[in-house]
């Protein structure tokens, strides 16, 4: 077990956890934001037949400029061949099958039509004709194993008549907090009590990134009850996220409860502000993510460490947060003995720290005003105006490249 590790070491330790996700078959509507557990290949050509890209006049390309309309072809008409003389053409509608020997469609608005006689302008052979298999042919790979299914990619499935796919099940996640001083937001808290911010903020953060979770409740400061609850949870969940109670104080029962249930720690403590009192490890096949008790620290560490590993455990090939390089626009001081998650606003390639980096780990106003965090390395006493810094934006952007500072 490592103590007071760097954020890079902590991140690598977390991301090394592995558990093969279960494969399930799912209706496309229910599979959005899941990782595909199979490669999807085209079962039919796109387009499946040669068709017209617009309403127009269909001709066999030649030097002729005047044609007589023989017939009209509508979308849905099944005409593969048509007997067409050299001076004959057809009216054809968008999406209608283009029969042999027609090879060119002239937009209707560019033609002069009188009765059934059409005069056309110069046009390139093959214009406005969508050829069979032009986009892709049968057996072309469309979507890959580990790719996240979205509304954009689901459209490809519907175009193939595919409505059921194999996906990887997402991990089952339990969230709990500890402390006799905690009250749920719907209960009445007196001035000696605090509301259970962490569990609910973490649950909504996970939900924004496509993960459902169960809030188990508030653990009392009781060693035996805590140990029994942890034992039950490790048998039912893939990931357990806690906040508070993992230091070494007399009332910090969660840490001991994890140890009694076979916890193998990856690390206990990060050289990070805010968020030092963080412990992550495993109990057999269950990942344990014990976050700090202060709400800002808990939220940021779940964002930084937990979201990527949840995506990896869900079978997704892209799971790292993206790194954006931005110009810092305001000087601010940092503690050179620590690494830092500094909250701020990123816009148009520039980043500004919130309130000159003067806020505590319990202050949620900083979180509400920020759209990103800057990751400041250890050893720096300040960050200067104009300096290029690394930014991690909140919300859904991920990179499949290695996560390296």
C-alpha cells in the first residue's frame, strides 16, 4: 500500500483494476451510451439500390439536349430496366430507383419543359445518381466492439434493420456516506448537523456520465454495523463509493470495515489539494473508492478518478478524460508541496481560475461557477498569466490516448 502518492500514480493504480463485464442483448433504445460487445457489419448495401438524389429528368447520357418524357418513376416503384430510345427520358423523383440504362439525373428546376418535351443544360455523366453500395457494401464494418452506442451511431443500425445488439453491462455501483452528523436533504437538519451532499451530488455526477447507482444511505459511527453493511455490499456491487470515514481517527470506521472485509489498498492519500484523504483499493472483485468527506474534494476526485474506470469497466475503448491546453489569464499562487485541482472557466482557448484560487474544500460555490479544472503540478509556487496549463473540462469528452501529464 502506498501513502501520499502523486495523482499520476494514483490514476494508474485505479485504471489497472480489471473486471470483465457481462455481455447482454439489448434493444437499441436501451443500449444508448453502452459499449458494443460485438462488431456490427453491414447486412445490406447503402444505398441498397441505385436511386435518384433529387427530383429531375433521368436520361442516358449523350450529346442530346432535347428529350421526350416517356414515363414518371416514383419512390417505391420497382423498375430495374426500362426500354428507352435515344431521344427519350423519364421524370424521376428523389429516392426512386434508377433503372438501366439511365445513368444521369438533371434537376427539374434546371430543365425547360413544355408538354412532354424537355430541354436540358449541359450535365456531367452520373450526376445526381446514388449508386448501389456507394456509401458501403455488404460486410463492411460499421461499428466496432467497445464503441459507445449513441444516437448518431444508432442511426446506422436502424438503416440496416438492426434493432437488437450485444452490449457490455455497466457496473453496479453503491454510494454511501458515514457520520452521525449527516441528514438527508429532505430531513430537517439543525445547526449541529449537515446535509448529505456527497451521496446525492456523486449520484447525479455519475448519471450525467451515463451510470446508474444506488444510494445505500448513511452509515452510523458504529464499527460492527459498518462492517456488516460493507460485507453485504461487496457481495452485491461491482463498485462501492464512499465519502468520509477513511482517515485513522477513532470514529473513522469505514476504513477498518473495508480491511475486515479483505480490502487490498492501492494507495491511501494523494499529494493533492483539494482531495488528499482518498483511498482506493479492491475487495476481491469489488472496486472500493473511498473519497474525502469534504464535498468539493469528493466531487472532484470522483470526476477525475472514478468516471474513467467506470467507463473502462463498461467495456468502452475511450475512457480517459481529454486534456486541453489553455492560456492562463490571471496569476494565482499554489502550494509547491502539493499538486492541485484548481477550478475555473475555460473559454476560447483561455482559462481563468475561480476567485484567485481562494476557496476551501467545503465550498461548493466554486464548483457551481466552474466548467473545468486545471491540473497544477507539484513544485510550483504560482501560475503566471499567459502560462500554458492543462485543463480537464467537465462533461462528456473522452480520449483513447494514454493519460499522461
